[in-house]
C-alpha cells in the first residue's frame, strides 16, 4: 500500500534501511501481510521473487492521520542477543530518516520472530 501516489521507491528504500539495522535478521510480514501479497499477485498477475515480495510486503506506507504525513508499518525478525527495544528504536530512526520531507505521523514496528 502506498499513500496517494507515494512512489514504491520509498517502500524499497525503507526496506533496505531497516535490513541494514544491526539486530535485524530480515524483513518478514506476519500472516496478514503474506495473504495481502498473495492476493495482490493474483489480481495483478505479477509474480515477483518470493524474497523480494516478502520484504516489500513487510513495509507498508500509507496516509497518516494528519494531512501530509505518513503512517508506516514495518514487520521484522530480530537476531537473538539484541535487545528488541534498542533495535526497534534504531529501526524507527532509520524509517524517519528515509521518509525525508514527509514526516511519519506514526511508525509501527512489529517483531514477527527471533532467530
């Protein structure tokens, strides 16, 4: 999902930034995200690389509650030995940095697993 013409590039940039945060094993959506990407593939008829699809569906960008803001949701799997609170703070900072001039009104981070 992208907000009002928000380029998919933002979603991809956020996914890359989050993947580079220490303590993040990989991006992985929960069950709802996997179902959304499966339905989207059927509707569009476009089958992408499964890893790429998972990463893209693990980052959702939408319209925030205030005009001109974004609501961003990220689903990740973390590495054991890292404090989840510290990693999620770094993820939030990376997301805000990538959002640039359109500040996120809300950044939601969901930890879907540990490895």
